[in-house]
C-alpha cells in the first residue's frame, strides 16, 4: 500500500491521524513531508497542525531513518543496569553515533524512554520488538540477526 | 511475611489470554451481567462504597468520578482506559493486558453501563505493539461472543509521549492532536473526549471492577488499608534480588516489598534509597521503610504510591547521577505548553548535569530547591508538578551526596 | 453573583468570572503574559498564578473560575516567588538585547521584568541561537525571542484562518514555526501582520525600511515624494503621544516636510480615483454579465489570501490596483509630467497602516511607470519612530498644505481606512452615477461597525444591488466559500484582511485589543463627517486627471496604469 492508500483507510476514523502515521511509519520508517501534507488534507486539518502532531511524538520522525530503528532505553532502571555500555557497544558495532543512520541505510540509533520491559533491563527495541537483558557482548549477535 | 493477593492478576498465568472461553469459564462476565441487573445509581454506589481509588496516580474515588459522568447530560459519553503506562520501571498494565485482557474489557463495559456510555477507547502506549494486537484480538472475541452488548471498544495507540498519561493530554491525543494537557476545570467527566462526558481510568482500576461487582463493596473495602483499600501491583527494578512483580494488599510496607517479596538488595549490598511510583516519585531513605504503600501513608512521608514502580538503589549507587538522568527524562517529556515546566525541566536537567559533572556550587543546589518548589505548585499539569520530586527528595535526604560532588 | 474574598476584600462578582476578572472588579491588577483580551484563555505562561485557600497548588487567574466563598490571595510571598521565578525562567531563555529590539519600551515581557524587579537572574542565559527569518519583504520572525504564548498562532489560525503558524517539537525544543518548519515565504503566510499585534515581545515585527528613506533624503538629486494612506494619521497620533485622531492632517504634512520629504501627497487621492474605476467596473460587470460578485482589491493581505486559498475566484477580484499602487504608477507618470520632474529622480514612498503593502510594492508587475512604482513602504510604526528620531515637536509646527495634483481627497476616501468604507464610498458614487440625482444622506451606516460580516441592499433604479462586507480573513472565508459553492447572493463584496480594516492593519501601532480598533473606527467617521466634500466623483483633482490624462474610467490609460491581474499561488501545503 502506498501512503495515500493507508491514509484513505484511516480517513473516517475521528482523530485517526496518529494511527495513520503509525501505519505509514511501519512501511517507510519516517514521515516524509508529502505524507504530512496529504494527511492534513485527508483529516481536514491545516498542514501546520499535522506537522505539529508529527513532531510532538518521539516515535515519529520527519527525518529519513534506517530500515532497522534501534531504540535504547535510557530511563533510570535501564540506566543503572548499564544502558550506557550498551549504547557504546551499539555505536561501535555500527560505526555511528546516537541519532544517526548507517551509510547503507540499514540502521538508525535513537534514545527512548522506558518501554515497559523493566523486568529485564537494559532493554532495546528494534522496530518496536524488545530485546531483553541486553549486554555489550550480545550486540554483535543482535545486529547480525537483523541482517 | 505478608502474602501476595491476586485480584487484578486473578487469572494471570492461569488462563489463555487469547481464549475468551477460558475467561468465561473462570467466572468472567458474571460481573457485567450482575451489573446490568442493577440500576446505574446502585452500581455507582457499590463502586463508591468499595472505596476503590484510581490506580493511575491521583487516587480519586472511582465511584465518585463515575457519578460526575453519570449525572452529566449528553447524547454521547465515553469510557477511556488509560493504558499509556509510561512511568519508567512500571509494567503492571502490560501484565494485565497481556495476561487477562478480558478483565479490562469487562471493567470498561461495567463503567459504560454505569455512566451511560456505549463507546470505549483503550489508549495503549506505542511501545506495546504486541499488546495492541492482543487487545484487538480480545475485543474481536468479545464482540463475536456478544458479551459486551451494545458497548464497543476501540484501541488507539500512543506514539511516545509520557505526558499522554495525563488524562486530558491523552484525550487530546485520541482526538489526533499534540498530547498537551488541557486547562482544568472543566474536568473530563463533564467535558472530555470530543467535548463529551468521559471517564478516564487506569487499566489496573478497570481490572478491579469485575471483582468488586462480583464480590461486593464490603469485601473489597476490607482488604488492605481502609483509606486506600485493595491491592496494588508493584514492579521491582534496580538493585533488588527479585526483579519482578507482585500484587500485594495496600497495607504492605515498603520494607516488606523490598526485603520480603523483593528478596533484599542484590549482591548482599546495603540499601540506600527507593523511588516509588515511577520516575516522578520521591526517593525514600531507609528511615521511612516501614511506611505502608497505601496512598495516604505515602503522602504523609512526602511520597506517592503512583504507578507502583519500586526502584531500589544500593549504597554504592551515585544518586546524584541517577537523579540527573531522571531530570533529563522530564526535560525530554515535558510537552512544552506551560512556561514553568518547559523552561523548568530544562533548567533542572542543566543544573543536575552541572552538579553531576562536579561543577556545581551550593547556590545551584539552592536554586534547584527554589525551582522545584515553584514548579510543584505552578505548573499546568501533574507532569510539571511532580517532576521536581526526585530532585527535591534526594536533596532533602541525600544532601551529603550532593555536597560531595560540589566544586 | 458569587461571593469571594480577594486579598481581604469581599466582593460579589458575576457567575463564570475568572479570578483575573474578579480581581479587576475590585481594583487588583494581576500580571499576565499569555493572556489576550480577544483570544481564548491559554493559561500557559503561569505568570498570573494566585493562591486559593485550601489548595496547595497555585491557580492561574486567567483560567480559574471563581466559586462561592473562594478566598483568593494575589500577592503572598509564595505567589511573588512563583511569578518571579517563572519570569526569570522565561527571561533566561530570551535574548537580552532589549536596547536593539523593535519592541523596546513596548514589550509585555520587558514591563513584567521591570515590575518584578528582575535583577540578577539566577538562571544562566541560554538563547536558542537560531537565524532570524528574513524571507519576506513584509515581516520578520526572530524565533529566539519567542516566549511560546501562542497568541500569534491563534491570530493566524483562528482570526485569520491562514494557518501559516504552528508548533514544532515539544518541551524546551518546542517552537512556534511557519508550517512544516519552513521560512515564512514558503508557508501559507499572507503577510497581514496580525501576528505582530498578537506578539507580546519582539519575536515578530515588520521589516524596516527607514534606512532606505534616510539615504534618499540625504541625496540632493533625489526628489522624495510620499503618499499617506487613509488610516495612518489617526493611529499615528497614538505613536506620538496624542489621543487617537488628534494629529491634524496639515501638521502631519508639516512634520514630514521637516524630516525632508520634498512633496507630500495623499493615497486618499487614488482612493477617490479607485472609486471611479472600481465603481464603473462594477456597473460594467452588472450590465454586461461579467463575473459577479466582484471583490474589492485594496487590501494586499486579502489579495495574497485570495491568490493562495481561492485561486479559482481570481476573476471575481476587481482588476483595480490598490490605491497605493495606482498612486505609484501615476506619481512617476502623470504627476512627474505635471511637475516637470524626471521620473527617474523620484523616490516614491508610501506610508501605510500595513505590512503586506511592502510585499505588494515589491511585486514584479508593479512597474507600470517603467520604474518600480512604489520604492519603499513605511508603516505607521516606522513613521512614528522616524518622528521620534528626528525630534519633531508637532505642537510647535505650523500646518502645511499637500503638494498639488494628487493631494486632494474627499470624505469617501477617508473612510477607506474602515471596514465597510470602500463599500460606502462606492455606493455614494455609484448611486449618483446610476440615479443621476444627488444623494442627500451620504451615510450608509449599515456598512459601518465591527460586526464580522455586514450586508446591505441598494435599489438602483429598480435593480437591487446586494453587497456584503467582511473584515478579518476568517470572516472572509465564509463569504468566499459561499461564492465558491455558487450560493452567493451578492453582487459586490468588500474584504479587508485585517480586523477593523486598515485601522487594525498589521503596520499600525501595536494593538492588542479590538476596543482600540473600534476607537479608531470612530475617529475615521468623525473625520469623514468634517470633510467639505464626501463623494469621490466630486474630487476636483480627480476630475482634472480624467480631463488631462486618463480621459475616462476603464479607458486605455487606466488599463495600462491602474489595473492589474492576479496569479494563483500554487502552494500545496495549506
């Protein structure tokens, strides 16, 4: 489905723009400008408002992102469990810094706040799927599994 | 030692969450049927008499809240389940939704009948995509069975905004807008979703409802501490042996939670502090460990039960570092609408980072105190009002840790 | 009525009052920043917080309704500390360049900082370090100064329904930005400048052109000629410390001469001319089955709006240029010729209540004279600054007349500055042209007042002409949507972009409340009433220009110099 078709699917849902953005991001991993413009039209909102929504929520991105968006929880429970070491290992493994995307367009690294899997900290998510009890030693394997 | 008591987790691990027949076989939907045999007013009075108080953090009497929406005249009313559980260290709502989604649906349907609403929404945080799938499957099964009658439920997904746990911000988000809190009054039971009377309750609150209706208000009111009866799911994180969850009566003390259920401090180390209720909670020193977790007892020591998260630190932890990290959380999660929160959370983060980096002065600590105090009563919503709590309480109870880091 | 106690004073206030209103009732002023008298309550700055007995939380006075028995304290130590701290927070995130700021001495934040004697701000100064948006010739944005009160957003999206401005990001990264985070010029902005009035600080302002004027005045070879728009004089009075409307026109002229303008003429002259051209255009459309309803075209913000949002209705726009641009093309042709001045030496200045006029003057098609017809446009505010800088003392100035040929005007031109004024002026002339009889009572009062949309019917020899008037583009939208749907009952529609018309223009003295706009409307009709001639077609100099130069309304010369055409703005991001 292209984004116009996805938007059309949600057009009749009151307040459905956020749902539609989720569905589009599942395919594109980000919200290009034309998506925001079209969403505004479909939901009969000014573009300025649609843009305000798209930039408010941390799960939405208006910048292009990699095929795999890796988010590292840095909330306090993960922080004391060693999230910083996981961040360092991920940055080293992928050769990018937090907030960046690999040159091959495969991976993006982002911080996130708590993802609610605190029984097994530190936690990362890859396209929304959580990986639990992550350690620096596990990083290579996790990345390899994506590829 | 105190025992676990499972009310909201009564079916957790015992039934297949994706089989509604399992739920029905274990007595599910009896409460909804019973409720429908009562008048709306009687039902609300029953909930009121149970003294069930909201499990989302504010602790408002649930039946009293329902009554506002019941009394409001409107062609349409809404029931919203707040499943935007964003307090770091909290995953109790996920447990309920993953393990026993029908109990939530039943609780919502009872509320719908009580206030006269036929449409419900579950606002589930975007970090729980698999929970959304479970909920949708559960709703489809309930619809197929016809157990919900004329009550429909739709799941909406958050998108990474802690502030949407605030009920009016959550409503804005369902309306497809930026999740910014509204000015109160008016309160949602009078003017809520799309301007209609709306009840917003937490997952755990709704999951209590079927048990209360089935077994009666008196039964529930007799459990735990009288002013905040029932149970609370606590989720243990940090330096504790059993990093897991328990459902305990509300008269259980913090000490029992950490050293009984939690098995004490990991690695044989000593206890330093515990933060209860999520990242906006107060840090509690050893001196207060014998406080019961009930709402009012916690308020009395300047803390809050909040979400029931229990984040334990051992005595080797750098509490200033942890607090600096928490300050960053609030700077990131402030919606930016009101000035004291928008600017204040950012300043708190800056000042905490400065102190944490060994560059702070005593004046910075004093400024944090003033800023925190002002934010706690000037901000527009609970986020900004609660954000200073970890900073203020660590300064209060762990001043030596701050002093040790000053330049 | 509800009984409350405020700072120990017992008072009975109307149901539904807020603390702010109740306090005002008993003579207690509570400071505000995001509060705007004509907008929705925002309660986001929290500067107005007060104590309410029994509540640990402070309450925002602007939003909190009073209840029976409420005990309010507006100036306890807790309240003062909170307000001061909040102001310190806002100020620490705001450039400390008040001396260089366009809103110096006219800034709500600056006043509050003074009132609360903010001296040593304990918070470290931290400014956003963003570039100013200088993309339009009309207005600039300095995002560093924004205090996030959101009043500009409401002006843009609720009053004007242009939706050029919105929010981006959240927390301390939250910003007010043009749509999609672009520059203003790439947003739907129609440059009306209503956001300038809404802004409590200097985050939005007009692009200033005073230096260009000073350079022209300094050059002895250059003949500096100016036109003054209808709504300028009465509002300029406010800028120079007089009551609205009190500055006499001829003293204003004398002041301009003293600054170094060589000739002072009047846009009112071309306002009268516009009536002849536009009135005849209407009659022609009525008689030949032309596109109706016809829309007025004097307001450049409105033209931008129509080109942006209703490009399908451009044929409905009168082809008449605005009075400013008619003046511009005539001053370098007709007037230059009459005066024996080479048009290349003329520096044509326009003094306007408007910021969109700056953009209009820069349109590439506005060079009918063979030169740029209007070289620079100065707002009422800029002229006020210029007078202050030049030390002109108006109380000591002897009146001076306008220069000849394009300085005469009638009461009909004066009322161009008010919503409904163009319509009323047109009716005064059209009536006499069609009926061939004298209009005894020239006051079409149905066209007057602050009502968002006004309508009227005029019987012209059995033909009933239906007219409508809207000011503020939010109101204009209603009429436009009707036209678009083919359901408009009107023949002639006057639209002014700004609330109140030009009296509330984006270039006028900072006007927070509509009551000020209404005061200026009153001043306009007082001026009209006092004019010896009140019908445009009786303007002697206008008669003369038709005799000597234009020959007839809608004629060949008019077509060349006084009429224009419009372009759809293809903006996909509305």
